[in-house]
């Protein structure tokens, strides 16, 4: 996760990544996120290149690999932590 945290727009990319599994394909996932399919595919490829393993299996529907499931669990915890921090700092 440390390597990912130094990449451009990492939080936005992690949020998108968390929404991919379960969609029929990347185009459907992109449509639900309101982003271009090419952009989502690029984000996914860059994240996978950064971590060095496949996160999303290109199945129908899209699913996580075993390593991807562990990575997404960590990403969920990180996003929840950051959302909690943002909520507390904005409530002052």
C-alpha cells in the first residue's frame, strides 16, 4: 500500500478500485462511476503495475484475485480511516 500512496490521485483511484468487483466489465464499472472506460482501465493497469500483481480478474462479472481481495480489504480500511479523519476535521 505504501507504493500506491505515493502515486498521483491515489485516494480517488482506490475509491474507484473498490467499486469495480461485481460489474459485468470495466465499461459497466466506469459507467456506474461516471468515468471514461479507458480512464478506469488505465487506473487499474497502473495500480496493478505499481503493486506487482493482478488485483481484478477480468472475468464476467469482474472479481478479485486472492491477492486482490487482500489488497482491497486494506484499501477499504485505509479509505474508511481517511474518511473518518476528514469527517472529524471538518466538524470542528
